[in-house]
């Protein structure tokens, strides 16, 4: 596959091929741990994925065959967050989680190795997870002085159930790809050499389907869990669809033409 670079970054690779935007954490020396600069770059790439109509599906992965992502880089962790080049402590991976959840396109985690700590949460918040057989999953927070009581807890529990989520967080054990599959934490496990092929197949399958339908389903699946913010997304999509009707156009036209709107001819569906 001839992936072409969309934009050059320092800590990630951001590439494109046939409708797919691929974001790769490129810090294999540190098992693809993220700094605030890594997550800032990932957020920037996500915004580009959202805006670019040629991108239909987003794939997240890590460089190499050892790690998807090992969470926050412990070397730059300070007393108030993770410190980037600007010297400011941040937890901006939370912004990235929100972008993954709200982008109106499917996001696939292509889990090529360790998905640990904040790196595990990243795959959890993706819409789909496809793992290679060598992938290993787990949270470490309570062991290393951290926790993610947001999506990393409540959404994890929605995915694997409350008992399992508590086990994962309280015991900080590591789980094999097969175990992850059995608990519904990933969608599919394949040999490492097949990981990208399989992920691309899933992306291509979705790209055959109606993008608007996928968008509405993603918003619908998020809506209840994300409270008012989730309803806002779903409602925004409803408004977008409404604007596409003549009925909505009539309201705007009448205003601009300084006349009374005539909505009488539009159907009132039972
Ligand atoms: O919990 C949060 C947050 C919560 C709320 C809001 C925001 C949050 C943001 C982040 C996080 C967190 O991510 S907390 C959890 C942080 N991560 C970890 O505790 C995982 C640490 N790493 C490991 O447990 C292991 O490295 C590993 C299971 C992923 C891989 O083990 P392996 O294959 O034995 O490799 P290892 O020798 O440990 O690592 C290779 C090199 O990568 C080591 O460096 P070296 O000794 O060669 O100099 C290692 O230090 C480095 N490395 C690995 N992970 C990290 C790391 N360096 C910095 N930070 C890391 N996370």
C-alpha cells in the first residue's frame, strides 16, 4: 500500500490511502508513550480528518511491532500533568478522546502490541478495535499513580461490564489478545502480518455503506452514554438533515424575502 504523507509531524505519522487517514504514534523507543506534544499533534490530525471529505475512515496505530501505545510518557509527568515543549503541564489526551468520540466517521484502533494505561483507553474509545495476536491489554493507573475515571472507566465498563472493568482497574493485570476478544474488548484478532490488511478490509467494507447512516449510528450509539454532549451531537446531525429539506429552506427564504413563510405544502408524516 502506498501511504502518502498528509502532513509532517514530529511525534506521529499522518498518512492517507484510498479514503483512509492513518495516524501512527511514532515513538517506538518509548513503546509509543505519548507526551502532550504527541497528543496535540494527534488532535491536529483528527481535525484534518474531520474536515477532509476524502477521508472516510480513521485508523489509529503505533509504530513497530511492540506497542500500540503505552500511555503517558512517565519521563515528562509532573505534579499537574504531562509537560510538553511549552513547559505547561497538560492532560490533553482527554481532548483527543473527545475528538475520537465526536468525529462523524468511524475510527478503528489497529492494536499492534501493548495497549497499556492511557494507551489502552485510546483503543477503548475508538469505535472498533482490531488486534494482532501479540497485542497485550491493560490499565496500570493504580500501580503507577494515576487513574482515568472518565471514558477510561465508564465507557470501559459499558464495553466489558462492571465486574470486568473493576478487575482490569483494581488488579492492573495484562490480558492477551485472545482474552480481550473473549471479553468483547476487541472486535477481531489476526496474525501480526495480517493486521493492516484486515483493518483496511474493515475500513473498505464500511466505505461501501452510506456515510450519513454511519454518522447517525455513531451519534446514536454515543448519545445516551455521553449525556447532553451526546444529545447535542445527535441533535446537530438532525439539524443538518433538516436543513437539507425544502421545508427548512422555505423558512430561510421567507425571512430573506421579507415575506411570511408558507409551510402548508410540506408533509406531516404520521
Ligand atoms: O492514566 C493516565 C491518564 C489519566 C487521566 C488523564 C490523562 C491520563 C494520561 C495518561 C495516563 C497514563 O497513561 S498512566 C499509565 C502510564 N503508562 C504505564 O504505566 C505503562 C508503562 N510501561 C510499561 O508498563 C511497559 O513498558 C510495557 C508493558 C508497555 C512494555 O514492557 P516491555 O516490553 O518490557 O518494555 P520496557 O523495557 O518496559 O520499555 C521499553 C522502554 O520504553 C523503556 O525504556 P528504557 O529502559 O529502554 O530506557 C521504558 O522505560 C520505556 N517506556 C515504556 N513505557 C513508557 C516508557 N517510557 C515512558 N513512559 C512510558 N509510559
